[in-house]
C-alpha cells in the first residue's frame, strides 16, 4: 500500500509540473473581462477572453486525465480491464487537446478571413 501511495504522490507532483508547463505555453489569458459590450471590438475581445479561459480549462482537465491514466497503468497490474480503461482515458485526453487546439485555431482562421 505504501508503494501505491508514493507512486500516486509522485504522479500528482508530475501532473502539477506538466500542468504548469502546459499553462506556460502561449500567452496567458487576459485578466480583465469587459463590463459592457458597446462595439464590435468589445464583443470580439469578450469572445477572445472566453475562448482563452476555456482553452486553459480544457488543457488542465486533459493533463489530469493523462495523470490518472498513467496512475491506472501503473496500478493496474496488467489486468486487461484496467489497461483498457487507462487507454480510454488517454484517448479522451488526446481528443480533448485536439478539440481545444482546433477551436483556438478556428478563431484565428475566422479572424484572418474577416480581416480583424
């Protein structure tokens, strides 16, 4: 039991380190959200803030899923059911990251198309 506790603690620390590294990629989300939307630019700024925050939240959840999947791989003991669940968690984390990156890229693509 002590080995599992130590392994879990190590994975939590590793997950926190990876999570901080994931958050350090790119620019941080702006800290201010406009109070009133009076122009199209304010609306675009509001949408940018919302997309930035959602992107960060999705990345944090993906890192948590990756850490949980790694922990399940380690503690599964080679049981097919445990390994299958861990693989599914990794797959869902990869899909979440892909969707987040595509969503962020879609905003950039639309902005370049409309020229703002």
